[in-house]
């Protein structure tokens, strides 16, 4: 992982868009399962965090704008699908 590479004096490689998508999906699944924030709170949390995962990819501003208007997990997933379709 990146931390180990840095400790070893190496430059870590950037994660692929597919890796970033898997990380967002895993984080979303954990946020939903935790239950601490409730469904709505978990969605709001992920709406703000997802763009941070992909800040280095083109189109993150449009992703952020689209996520601001999403109100369901299905919309969240559709928005991610559209975003990552352009980063294969």
C-alpha cells in the first residue's frame, strides 16, 4: 500500500479509477451498515466524501454538483456509474 511504499523510500503509484470506485463503494457500504448516522445521514456523509476520493480525476466538480442533488442511494450509485464510465 501507499504507506508501506513511502516508508520503504519508494514513490507509491496512483490508484486506478477502478480502485477509487471500489474504495468509495466499500466506504458507502460501511457507512450504511454502521447505522450511527442512519440511512439519510450516511448518504449525506458519502455525498461529501466521494469527491475527495477522486479529486485528482477530471470532472470532479461536475461529480460534486451532481451528488449535491442526489437523495437516494440509487441516485448516488447512478451518479458514480456515470462519472466512472468516463474514466475507464
